[in-house]
């Protein structure tokens, strides 16, 4: 479940404190970004295996 607890918007980016899978996290959303990024530490807590970006 994802819901916004607190959010602030500044020119193309939104920062906020969210609840993801019963964990409170700080998030940065960039509306112009090409990729979504998550820290490897947090991905492991969610039992996810991150895929490195290769350009």
C-alpha cells in the first residue's frame, strides 16, 4: 500500500514522506526523470532484486 503522509512540490520535483509496505520512507519524485531509482538497501527490505542501469 502506498499513500502520502506529507508532500512538498518544487519546480518539477515532489518530496514527501510515504508509507510503502508498512515502512515509512522519504521519497523524491522527479516528473522529468527517465528512470525510477530505489536504494539497494531498501529494495532488499522489500525482497526486491534491483537491476543496475547500463547505458
